[in-house]
C-alpha cells in the first residue's frame, strides 16, 4: 500500500545515514575526492557489485507477481548493428575524467541532499496545501538517476553506487498502491500535466538500474507503472493523446518498449501500438508517417526537442517487430535534424525546437542537446554509421562539455555559440521551489551527456569491440562469447592527434576490432605493432580482423589541421574554426581585445601557433592566429570558453572561406534508379554571400570515384536534374556525390557519397527536362495567377483549404480566388527566405466590415517571433510587418472593403516598404539581415498558427520574390495589371 508515514519519517535509516555522512563531510569542506584511476583487473561487474547490497533489502518483498515479468524474452526481431556492451566498465582520464569526477563530487552525491524535494514531492502529492509544481516536476528524479547510473559505469568511486542504490530504493518506496510514481494528486494521475513524461524518465532509470544490477524490485516497480498505464488507457478506454502535451507524454512509448523487451507482456506492446496510432491525431507529432514521407523534422507537427524521445520509440518498435518502416522513419528524422538543426558546436535546437536553420541565434538548450545525443546513440546502434559517432564526438567535446562548468558545480540552460555561460539555476530559476532550489530540467538532465560515454565510447559488434571515442581511457568489457578484453588508450587527444591503444587479453583471440576514422580526418595513418595498415577511409570504420595477442598495440595518427565552416544566412561574414573535433572560440580571458572588436580572419592563410596561459581552468587547446590586419588572436576550445565568467565568440569574422558544409538529401542512399533524368537534391540556404558558390554532381562506379561515369558542373542551386547513363551495368551499385566550389576552395557534402542500384527495367517517372531552380528567371519563388485555383505556375502548392473561384477586378468569374474568413488558405513550399532582400506582390479585395481579428493577406510565420514578411489587415487598415526576434511594422493604410487594391511589401536591407496601388505609403526600419526558419508561406491565412487569422475576401496574381523589387518595378507591376 502507499506509504503514509509522517513527514519526518519518510527516509529509510540507511539512506539517512548515508546522506548525513556525505552532508557532514560536504559542509565541513573535507569531502574526500577520489581521483580518476584505472579499473582494476579484478573489479566486480556492475551486476555483481550492487546485487548483494540489495538482497537483504528486497528479500521480504513478494515477487510472485514477477513470474511473468521475468520470463525469458525472445531475441529482438529487428537487429541492431552495434550494441551497448553489457557489464562494461570505463575509467576516463584527462579532461573527461576530471569532469566526470567533478560531476560526481559536486552534483551526483549532493543533489538529493541539497534538494530533498526531489523525492519528497512524491510523498506530498495528496497532502495539503496542494503542491505548487511545474508540469514536468516528476522528471527530476528520473533524469538525475539516469545520469547517476551511467556514472556508476565510469568510476570506481566507492561512494557512488551505494548512494545511487539508496536513492533508487527510496524512489521505489514512494510508489502508490496502484503503481503510480508521480507527484500529482490522485484525481489527476497520468491524465494531465507532463505526468506520463515524468513516468517515462523514472521507468527508464529503473530499467537501466535493473539491467546494471539485477535489482528485481526496480523491474517490478517499472512493471507496475506500465500496468497502471495500460489500465488507464487501453483498458480504461482513454487515449494517451488526451493527456495533452503530446510530444512529452507520448514519449513513454520509448520506455514501454524497453519494458516489453524485458517482460514479453503483450499489454505493453498494445499500448505502444495505440500511441503510434494516436501520433496521427492533431496536434500530435505524426512521427511515423512524416518520416516515411521524408518530411524534414522541423516541418513536422511537433518539432520541439521532447519529440526526440518519441522518435526513440520508433527504434523500440523496430527492435520488437522488425518492421522496416520504423527504421526508415527514424533514420529520416535523424538525418534531417543533423542536416538542418545541429549547430557547429554539436548542440541541437533553436529556442527548444527544430527550425531548419543551423545559423539561427536562439537558445541552444542543454536538455535538447542531451536528447539529440541519446537519439544519436540509437542511430549508431541501429545503423553502425560512423557519421553518428562523429556527431557524438562533436557534441561531447563542445556543446556538452561547454554546458558544464569545469568546477562541476553547475550546468547551463543555454550554451550559445556567441555569448556567456550562465548557470541554469539562475537562467531558468522559475523552475525552483522550496525543497528543490537547484532543480530544473537542465541541471538534472545535462550530466547524462557525460554519462552517455558509457554507452558509445566502446560498443559491441558480434565479432568484436567498436572503438568510437578517442581520449585517455580504459574500457573493460566481455566479447559475445564471454571473453574479457581491455582496451587502454594513451593519448593527449584531442589536443594531439596521436592515439595509442593497448589490447589486453587473457589468451590469444581471433576478433575484429573496429576503429572509427573521423570524417573530418582526411589524412589518417594506422599501424598495428608498428606495421602500417592500408585501406583507411575517412568517415568509415577500419576493421582489423586478425589473431590478437595480449599487449598488441594499435596506433592512430589523425589529421588535426584547421578547417572551417563558413557562415550563411544570419552568419554571413563569419566562420567557425575547428582543430580536429574541437570547435575554437575567442575568449576575453586570453586576449587584450574584446568580443566586439575581434578582427577579421583570412581563412586562406591561417598559421596557428601554440601559446600557454596561466589560469584557473586550463584550456584543452590554446593557439594564436594572425588576423587579416596582422593582429594576434588567441583561440581556445569551446568547452573552456567563458568558464572564467568572460564573454566569448565562436562565430568569428572571416573572409576567403570555402563553401559552407552541406549534406545530401535525395535520392535516398541505396535506392534504385533507372536510366534517364533523375533529380538530385542536397541541403543549402539562400544567401547573397553564397552567390559565388556552384555545385558539381559526380557519379562513379566506385566509392573512391576513380571511375567517374557522369558529371554535371556549374550548378547554382541545391537541386538539379542529371541523366543516368543507359550503358551502366544492370543491377550494379554506383555512387554519387556533390562538391561545392568557390574561388577559395571546395567542400564535399558532409554525408555521402551515397549509392544507387542501376535498374534499367524501372519506369522513369521524371520529366524529360527538370528545372533545377528554386527561383524563376525573374527571381520569383512562387508565382500563382489564382485564376480560380491556388495551383502555382511556378513553385509548389502544399495545401489549399476552402478556397473557391471568384470574379476578379476585370469581371472574369474564374479570375480570382475567394477566402471565407474562417478556414480558407493556401500554403506554398519555399526553400528558404533570403537573409537580405525579398518582396511579395498581389491584388486583394477585402470583404466585410472592420473587425478586431487580425486577417492575413500573406504570411510566412514559422514560430513565435519568426515571420520574415507578412501583409495583414488589422482594424480596417493594411500593414506590412515582420517578426525577427522582435516585431516590426509599417504604419497602417486605411482601406475600403469590397474594392480591389494592389499591395506590395518589399524588404531591402534595413527598410521594409508598403506600396498600395503602386504608391509608396509607409516604411519601417528592420534588421538588415533576417535568419528565418520559414520553409512555407501562405496567402489568406497564417501557414503554421492554429488560431483564426484567415482572410475574408478575394486575392489575385500572387508573386513571392527572393529579391527586392525596385520602386519602378512596383509601379510597372501595378500599371501592367491594373487594366
């Protein structure tokens, strides 16, 4: 039954003792810090180390209900290429070791003591007064435990594992009689707030603890949670969708999948299938269908970061059912996020959501990056793609370590590319409450970014270990047949590219050791026992299949030369610099000049020189380069930048950079293509700074592109048609890649080369000639005459709703389009808004009297404070407006109803202009450069806002331009169409 003891009696005696001992030491300032050290040969496994300490605690529990729960589970239907090694133990040295220990000392062993409400809120849920909680409060202990359990795999600190065991036991003791494990009142359980979201994290933590320790009580607790969910929803006739906050609450599909794989209980899978079906119900995320339809993640219904945990449910569904559709949808979403929303630091999201623009300057939340890393671990498991491991390395060394203060005392909420580091406890202090003064979503979740190293640093393949992480560390694991193996890395990486790996075995063993060759290391050398290895390819795994002996040595020499990412859109005129996996940054601490005065770097002639600095937090990398004017500029690693309370900048003023990085998009890798024209597409952005950039497509018979069979050069856009030669060998694999060129160099697509099977028997459904333009010859992105239909003459119509033919200003009954003011609208696809200049022009005939309701004539609204251009009718007046971090508007122009007027809005540099009937009526000062996530635009409605901003009236002759129309062009357009 539910624990109802008094408030002063809630903690078990062992837990009180442990907390008191740790607390007294902490308050006295004498808490012993166990330094990082290698794992001992005879160290117990994770399961054995904790199992004994829990036997007595749980021996009195009835486990009869676990008879079915502990049933032998069948092998997963959908196989993983790599797996997290069971029972592996790690010890990290260098900065990762220091940061891990700092996190243990200053957070993991202190958080439950300093924030007792983390657990107490579960006991107070039905007490008075009603607890004042944030909707996601139930997540705090689960998130804390996930990172703590991972940390147990990364240290032999004797304090941590027993402490975590006691927190787990106390969490279990708060479970209600019906299985509920949240902080909300009885009549609200699982039906609102972010309650299922909190249960998701608690269930995931309990299952991880069970897997690591064999603790049956943790599995039993998780199963009772799952049973309550099934009783509440499928059995109770309710829908998970109706609990609200769909991207959060429906993420429980992920932990339910893990529970199912432990128990084989069909009811859990039934609930998972229900969630998959309910994903299709607005406003849920529709993750499966959008993935299969190759919709970019930022354009899905729920592009917030919490949706990434729903996406992990796709992997669970694949593992359980083997249905390829789940795998396909997951890979599409992961690839889209990497292509469009992963920032140069490895961080994910802008303002807590995907926006389709890695150059955007909104907050890069730590929780979002943590979720992206968890998703990427699944991508690596699912595909064995080395690019996923590259992403984990980038995020770990930069965004994740950058979000942790080197002292280990605090983590950030936002880790911007340019700015300052601010503790989450200050930045999002609104989440704190009495009893939980330090708790917020990021403080409890961020340490997971470090802990995930225990999941991907060294992984398991059927034939041997997979080394993904480079840095001083020791990994001890067992092969599939139970053979123990130890891998010890001696290196100064990432400050240096030389890595030495010693293989430890009890006896000689034939196995395949896989080494990740980073995609950024274009010139890598590998040797085994001094003998060079051939066939090393950047961005792939090098498989060393041989008879291994104890003490064998593998040596890698990675290419750490400087490289750059040139900025586009809102980052024009800037670039990010890298040394190996390390993003470099300017920090006031190491320079006499300040951030606003950073001089321009010439990327064509950088000659870095090492420097030294005497400071509290020593950088991983510190170097000096000379700016274009000869001024020395000192750069440090991004993880250290701002650690001393100083301003920093990673987007550095720069010129003469090679084209910005980009990724292949379609046709999908390993597809089948017939002879004749095919459409190729890759990611890219509209930017005047990129006007000198062109692309080349190449098709070859081999992945090294020694036998090129087709090439197309001088492509100006990010999509093109190219003929597949008819004389290729049928049903053979061919490879294609794209290379961007400008006067300063070349950049190959970050993904790829991709392959296709030549299948001449397939019908070619492509038109004979495919325009590889996203603008017409006049710079228009969309041209729609609106002669009784919303279909454009140029561009792509995404959706038209409740529009009807109407008479135009010349009396043609089918010459215009009518909008009903309630549900009407037409939405068009665009590749992206330019950063500088653009225009829209159309005829409008507003209908009805003035109202207080805003009516959209044209809008490209993508998110709050992100609408690069709109024309609106507001209280009887027409305005040109913009949302770009703030709102901007021209003066209103009074209009007459049921009369046609010609409207033009032009954004040119820092000026937004509104023309009515060819006459300039008003201007407004706006940002010179706008970086928008807009990838669609609408007439007669708002393209993405659910409220009613629909136009009542008629529209005609709509054109959206990717350039600024001159005043003469506006006048001429009015005169030409006024008759």
